[in-house]
C-alpha cells in the first residue's frame, strides 16, 4: 500500500515540461586515485553546486548508467515506478542508481569528493525495487549522467559523460606457459652488442693504463732531475804535466826518458 501511494505521488501530470539541460559533464577524477578504475567499479567526481536553482529540498538526484552505445536511446522515466533497475542492465542496457537527496550536492554540504559506481556487492537479486549500486558486469564502456527527479517526474539533467572503460584482467588460459624464444636476428644483435661492449671495455682499460704509466714516468723524471740538481760533486782538476829538463824526450810510462847523453841525468819518473 505504501508503494502504491509512493507511485501515485510520482505520477506525472498530463503535460510535463522537458527537464532542464545542465552544462555539467560527469567525469572520472583526473588525478591519481587508488581504485579509480577497477574491473567492476569506477569513481566519479561528486557534482557540487550543480543543481542549485533547479531543484527543491524534496527532490532527489539519480545517477543513470548506460552502455556507451545505448546512451542515445535512453529515455528519462516519467515516474519512480518506471525507474530502470540494476537487474535490467543486461536487457535494458541501462539502469538508475545512487538515489540521493539534492541537499547532499549543495555547495555547503560536507560530502565526500567522489562517488563509487558499482561498489555494493550485497544488493541485487532480491526482487526489491530499492536502487542497487551493484558491480558492473563487463568492462563496458559506460556513460553516465545525473538526473533530478521531483514529485512529478524529471526536472533537470546533466550531459552524458565521455565513455568510461573499466580495467580488464587477463585470463589464465591466455597465458603461454612456454618461455618466449628469441629469433636468430635477436641473437645476432645481442652478440654484436656484447662484442662492442668488450671492445669498449678494453679501450677504456688501455687508456686508463696509459694514463697511469705516463703519470708514473713524469713522477720518476721529476725525481731524477731533482737529484741531479741537488747533488754537487767536488771537482778535482787534472794534474798538469811537469816540464822536462832540456835534452829529454818522453818515453812510455814507466820507462823514463830517452837521453841522447845530455850533460846531466834525466829526472826520475
């Protein structure tokens, strides 16, 4: 009975004006965020100050989630009784979730900066009409928009987001257990690179050895010059020959003089 009264309260009048189109575009946070995109969920920036002036305190804001290729065919529900459920996503290709009071999106509301789409693993499959924020069944891509619902149906809506593609996990069956074998070209290139590395290492070692040897030679020559310049020997001039007496001629050492019988003896050696 309560559900029937709620449905009657949402029944639109005979002529409802189209909802106002807001310039806001929902998006995934551009900054790095843990779990921003997973295999079944994604994060959205919370729209703040977007619905001011377009909604009353009793209105609610919904998030419409649709496959990217089916977003153009989505039609806003005329009442809450026509809201597409999460369980209808495989067949209807869209659903509505995250029903929130419009006051949570005002400028002064102390709300979290992000929304998590697909984060409720306990909902769905119970046959209830409560909005379910269940895990997304495939990588998508998806597109989303916010829709303001009043007592008489839609009142305002944002633009559709860009396509949002979830992460995909590799299947174990697609992993090749055999090691990857390198082709002959790769082996040749690796051999050439190894040879070039050995030549380069030898050249570097040779240059370093030559530099070290030159340094040692320069040190040794500097020490010898210092020794030659510092050590001074005592110079002894050679003995001058003694003049011979008249009438003597030189003879080989130790034989004295050949004397042609001058007067007087030759001097002794």
